């Protein structure tokens, strides 16, 4: 999938012309050269607050969930209500998710707990 580049000033997203949640045009975010790897194109819809990341190497668009309360505040830069997380996943028997700060671009894998052994 070829995704055209856009500027850093909130230009409408090229191939992602409509928000998957509400249909309004999303804007590129985390677009600075040092904020996120170049294979991650981040989008935000100002109308409904949807946030997603397009992985250009696979073409997969992942919806991120905004956190609430203290979890929403970035431990790296201190901005409030800027953390988003992806869908939980399992690795080596643990439930994890991927947390990203929309202000500074830093990310971390969070431990959500051990997977329940069916036995």
C-alpha cells in the first residue's frame, strides 16, 4: 500500500481520507523525524478523538485506545491525558499492551498480568 506523505501541520491524510470511526478526515500526528519510526504513520480524528497507527510495511491500521485517569499521563514527558494503548497481546505467558505518548512519541510495553493456565 502506497501512503503519500503529508506535512506536520495537520494536513488531511492522503489515502486515509476518512476516519474509520466517524468518516471525518483525520490528521497526521507524531510526524517529526525523531518521534516515531518511519514505518509508523499516526493519525488522529479531531471530531471523534479516534487515534490509529498505520504500519506501512504491512498495511495494517491499528486503532489505539485513549487511557483515563493517572494512566493517561506520560511518565516520560509529563503531559496529561496523552497516552494511548493498542490491543492487548500475549508473549511468553504474559498479557501485554503497547503504550505510546502522543505528545513526545515515547513508547513502552506494559505488563497486564500473567495468562491464566487452563489446567
